[in-house]
């Protein structure tokens, strides 16, 4: 199943993730097609985002890390460069886990703050009855 399609800034390419290989991977295809499919992720990936100038795709890998991959779609072919791990995320939910500015310098990550050791919540009712007259 294909999901999460994103147009490149110039509108010539579409990045998306698909589970055709048995796990989610990020791919790029020409738009409107037809044409070859290029695999961007290597160890699982989802939620692709293009850098505003079209030279980079960022995605979430299967370990919840954000990965940046240099790409070049300026000619009739597409080139995939080196991947760089940016940082680990702790998504709060499976939907829309991150977004980034066009220059990929700032990220907004939907993060869970629950660590499993939160103090219990104590509710005191009728506390005013304990105040001396």
C-alpha cells in the first residue's frame, strides 16, 4: 500500500512510502510518470518531506530516527546521495509525527513525554473541612 505522497518543490517528482517490499520504504517516482522508481530509505522508512530547494528528503526510519538523504532530480534521471541520521524521535501517536521548515533547520515533533514513572495524582476533596474554626 502506498501512502503519504509529497510532491517535490518543482513538481517533477513524488516521494511516498510503500510496503511493497514487506516493510515501509521511501521511494521517489517521476510525475506524472511513467518512469523508474528510486528507493530512498535502506532500512525502512516513512513520512517523507522535501527540502524547499528539492536537494534533500527527510524521513522517519523504522527505529524512529529522522534521516536526511541528499537527492538530485534536476535532470531527466534521479540521483540518491548519502544518508545522514539527524536525531531520534519519540512519537506520541502514529499520525503526523513531525514537520520541518523548508530549509530543514527547525523541526516540530509530536513527542510523548510519558516516561512511565510519573508521580500519582492525589485529589483531596472537602479539604476545607480540615481548617480549624
